[in-house]
C-alpha cells in the first residue's frame, strides 16, 4: 500500500516523466523552426533541470522500494499506472486530460521560476 506522502511523490515523478517525454518529442519539431536558436537553449536548460528532478525523485522512490512497472492506456480518456511496492502491487488510474493539464502547468511553472531568476 502507498501512503499519501509516497503517492504525492509518485504523482510528481509521473508528471515530470511525462514532461520530459513531451519536451523531447517537441524538441525535434523545434529544431525544424527558423528561429530554433532562440528556443533550443531554453528547451535544453529546461530538459536538464527536469531530468535532474526526475532522477532525484526516482532515487527517493527507489529508497522507499517503489517503482513504476508500466503504463497501460485504457481508452482515450484514462490510463493505468502499475506500481510495485515492497508489500503489494498497486494500479493507479489517471485521467489523460488531467495529466496533460498538470504537465502543461508543471512546465509553465518551471519557465516562470526561471523568469524570476
């Protein structure tokens, strides 16, 4: 069973994993833009920051003996995430649109934080 703190950590890990994957896909498209020299450095630093956070969270989850086994798309609206824990396997269901919105917010928040620096 996953306690609320572990679930929150796992949720953040999943969002960052999705953000990294989305940015990697978008990176290839941005490379084709005429103004790619403007956008690529921003994306590079954002990806570097998110990857570091991703590996830190993965390490924390590993120390708690929690790992993501896999994603399963149920239909166009929902996906299941299978999680292995020390005592039991757990399946968490997520709404795809909610994940997309949260990932967009996560990336926007990281960009806003950079502006403040």
